[in-house]
C-alpha cells in the first residue's frame, strides 16, 4: 500500500516552497522519483540547477532559472516551453524519469 500520507506531506512541502512559482514542484518530483528526503532533494535540485539551496524558494530567481532552462512557468512567455515540452526538459535537467515523458518516447519509437 505504501505510505498513505507520503503524497500529502510531499505536496505540503512543495506548496510551501512556492510550487511552480519557485522550485517546490521540482523538489517534490525528485523526492518521489528518487525516494529522497526533503533536504537531500533540495540539495540535488539546487546542484542540477546550479544555484544555492536558499534560492530554490525565491520566485524571482527561479522565474529566471525556469526561463533560461526552459523548464516551465506558471505564466510562460511566448516561445517558452510549456506542457510536455517543459516536462521533457525537466527530465533532462534533473536526470530523472517522468512517466508521461517515457510513455511519449515509447509511442514515437
């Protein structure tokens, strides 16, 4: 069955970090796919994004990082990655598997 509170706790932490406005969604994704604790996941994401852990919760810095790396934003500008394109980039940048990305790749190969 797993931990019935696992997703709720991960979501609470991700929302507290600003969700997609900062890096909460990325940290939560790493926590779930890699089975990391919150501090370990924050360090992993910060290292992959080449920023300090303290900058993960800063929406101004993260909006610039998200735009530069094309990993999605709440309100993307024209020409910025969104949807599945952003998920492909997230999987690539963080070095993780994302189920919908893998299923998409399987369909086209």
